[in-house]
C-alpha cells in the first residue's frame, strides 16, 4: 500500500469518526442552549452544525476523489475536495455573521441565562471538541486543504466552548449576563478568521494559482541553468488539489545539447529540488520557437 493511499484512508477514518462525535453532541447543545437561554451555547451549536456539515462534506470529497479518471474528467474528481473546502470556508463566514447579528440584539437587551446548566453543557462540549480535534490531528492536515478546513472548524468550535465556559462563570459568580453575547462575539471573530483563510486558500487553487510553497521565478532560474537552455517560456504552475501540484513549460535549447538530455535534466531538477512530479515540458529549438502562440 502506497504512502498516499495510507494517508487517504487515515484521513477518511478521522473525518468519519469526528463527524459522528460532533453531529451527536450538536443536538445536546441545541437543547441546552434553548433550556438555558444561552446565545453562547446556541452559537456553539450552530458552529457544531457547520462542523458536522463540513466534516461530512470533507468525507464525501475524499470518497469522490478516489473515483478513477474518465474521458470527460481526465483528472477524475480530485478537485471536488477543493470545492468542498471552499464551501466550508464560506459556511464559517456565514455562521459568524449570524452570530454577530444575534449578539448585537442581546447586547442591547441582555437576557437571563441559566448559568449552571450552561456551564455543564459547555464543559462537556469542550471535552467533545478536544477529542474530535485530537482525532483530526492524526490525519494529514498539513498537506490536505480539505482536512485542514475541517480541523479549523473543530478548533473554532473548541474555542466556542471555552468562550461559553468563561461566560457561564462570569454569569454564575458575578451575575453579568452581558458576558454571554460578548463571548459569542469573540468566538465569531475567531471563526471568521479561520473561514477567511480556508476560503482564500481554496479560491487560490480553484483559480489555478501557483502553490504558495513554490516560487515561479526560482523554478525558471533553475531551468535556465541547464546547459544549452536559452529561454523558458509558457511556464505555468498550478494545483489540481492541495496535494497534486502540476507544471507545464517550453524550454528553448540550442544544438549543443540533445532534446532527451535537456528533458531528463529538467525533470531531475523539478522532481528532486521542487518535488514536482506531474510535469509537461515541450522542447523548442532556438530560432524556431512557437512564435505568436507563446505567452
């Protein structure tokens, strides 16, 4: 079994287990939020709902990514996971905007909150989120944007539980009901930051942007160091998914080096120095380039 397949299976198991845990406890927080009249708990439950949707969508994305390529979808369904991450990010932003709205209403007229019940549910929620975060930490979140977005969902929810605990303690010991909507605002800020980052990164991939860990000019400079290479043009670097970078370019060479030697050296540099394995390189002879078709 290849390392990539092992990572893929591990990611799927982590997402499914986290989904079951988060989805189950979400109902507890909804009921608890209604009974205790706590916006902090209800906002955390709303975030848990987005977590459950995000985790489920992430799992489906990885499952879709396993489907083989077809004549009409030559890369298969791998990019579905980036689309899922983009939707996850937008969901985070939407949830945070709603929390801001509800918090504004409650700051104007702070309601009475049953702090004891709120504290108990928030503490259990914190434990649940710690377990889910621990499970997702074992997955490949550093290289898979979809898993990373799901992990950020859970971390945001964990912070929501912390905010609810602090608010419950302030209400319990000082009778400061204003703490409930204020805690919700703090959590909403953290959520919207995570949502922005995931949306930005996934949008960058969807727009065929160059991977952030690869510098186009560094790659161009390295290819120009090959003996006989006069020019590098039509250099494009993009990602099919967060784990699948690709490159295409034209190398203009003179007659001092054979096509095969130039191609072999270029592939060696791209694979060993920049870890690019999916490459398409066209060799052009100096003075007989592709002309007006070049970019």
